[in-house]
C-alpha cells in the first residue's frame, strides 16, 4: 500500500522531469500535489486498509505460527528443561506459601511476605521470557531476565538483613506511589493525560508517607531509600544493594541486558537475534538465533530466587527442591548450546549441499 503511493510519486516526478523540470522543481511540485491530495489519499488508504487488513493479518499470523513451530523444533530440549524448572518453581512456591502463610501472618514475618512476593513476580517474568524465546525474541527475553535479576538481588538483600529491612521495602510502595502521582499531575493537559489525582487524594497520600518517614526516616522518599539505613546512604543505588548482597559479579550481565532496555547506541548486528546473520541487518521481527544466554540466565535466576525463598523457612524438603532446581537449571545452557551448534551445522551443510 505504501509502496503503491511511492510508485505514484516516483511516476509523477519522472513525468515532470520528462517535461523539462529540474529535479528540485519536480520534487517541489510532487510535494504540492501530495499536500493538496492528502485528505483524499488518507481516506483512500484507510478504505483500502480496511478491505485488505484481514488477509494481511491472516498471512502474518500464519507466518508467525509456522516460524514458532520451526523455532520450537530447534530448541525443544532446552525449552523442555526450562519449562520443567518453571513448573517445579511454581509448585514449590505455591506449596511454600500455602504451608507457611498462616504462621507468617501471625509472626508478622515481613521477610516472608516480601520474598514470596518477589518469587511470584520472578516466576511470572520467567514465563514471559520463555514465551518471548518461543516467539523468536531472544533480546526481549534477556531484557526480562534483567528484571528477574533485580528481584533476586532485592530478595537476597532482604533475606540477609532481616525484618526491619523487609518492612521498609514493603512500605516503600506507598512512597513510590506518591512520587508517581505527583509526576502524573505535572503532565495533566498533555495528550493522553486527562485525569490526575485530586488535592484531597494527594493530601491523604502525603499524610501517609509523612507518617512512614517519621517512623523510618526521610530517605524513604528516595528510590531504594528503604535500603538506606543498612547501607548508611540516604540515596543508595541498585548497584550498591547488589554488591552488599554478594551479587556484584553479575553486574556485567545486567549491564549487557540493559542495552536492549535502554536507547543506548547499538549496531544492528550486535543483537542476540542477529548473531548468526551473515551480513548486518536491522532486526524488526522474530529470529531463531541467540536463545542460549536468555534461556540459561532465566533458568538459573529462577532456581536461585526459589532457593532464597525456601531459605526463609528452611526444611529438609526445601533442600531437596533446591537440588532438583539446580539439576535442571544447570542443564539448560549446556543443552541449548548443543542444540544451537548442531542445528547450525545442519543448516550450513544443507546450504553447501
């Protein structure tokens, strides 16, 4: 559709050149014609799209479904392993919560509350990552692992430092909500921002946060301020929490995963999805390349945070579950790498043949 319009513009410019117009004059005339015809072009394009989009989407969805089938066949053993890890982690997490919830509430066990919540969030992220890998989006899966790593670091930090830090972490939600509400109100009137918080609502939120700060310190208003007392810094960074939790060695992976999250410069051939490409390209859709790292990172992180959760109220069963998770999670990367190498050899052999 867009290419048809481009062809028409090209034909018009060629016609003007044939009539003796300079390239600059021909381009200017084409611009004038387009400007005058824009309302009609818009209506015609919308009508054409309404007529053709069902077939366009059917074809696109069929292509994606066919791709996902081939992608699954390439990585099936690794997918089976990581889904096994996710199923074990899900069942263990549910049983752990059900078994300990009542006593944790009675004991006001804030560590339990915080870490169980972080484990549940990590399990959700892991399943999102698996879905992205199956769909052919390795870089998206790696960026979701970044969030899993944050959950694991915070869970490890809370478990290390105990109930007061856990309570501060849970209370930080209301402080962050107030900050978000104020930021929202600052942009009311911009497109898409029609309603904000009333003065009364903000007042109640501020009163609640003021009470939190009176009890826990004004650093609670800052990002990661809930960790400020332990770190002796009212404005700690995630990196400082990570280091204190003994996980600074994962910083290079975290920074690498952040490249796809942020808009920092990145050559088109440096994506996971393009690692097997034979020439640079701008990847805008699925690829069956680059699954090894996101699959193994997600599997290991999910095993780690499940073990962190189980350490809050450890039993012999918890140790067994931890060993099971380590067993399957440890196989994911090795298996994915073997599948990658074997399938790549087959593909290149087929090309040569």
